[in-house]
C-alpha cells in the first residue's frame, strides 16, 4: 500500500505500508521543500551560521535554476 500527499507550506507525505503474514507496519516519510532563504533562516534560528551554498554536493557553483542545493553551516 502506498500513498503520496501534498499539504500546504510545501510539505509532502510519502506513506508506505508493509503487510506481512504476521504484522502490518506503516512508514511515514515527511518532506519539506525550502527556498534558499527559508532554509538559511531556519538554520540560523536553530543556532547555525551560514557558510556557503552550492548547486550540489560536489561543490558546483550555486545556480538558482537547479532543483538541488547543498549548504555548509557551522554550529554556533
């Protein structure tokens, strides 16, 4: 069993249920989509300092057109 749901504020839920002979186990994966500025703000509010941003985890220069971003932060 599988379900995919979209909620307000860019939140999605992927729900998977594994059914076996002995049990039923649901799994819930919550995802939140962030803009660069919203993610930096949330990290700063949690006590991190923004250091750098990239377009991917290989360190490619940041491009707002990419769907992926990698951010380096430091705990204060």
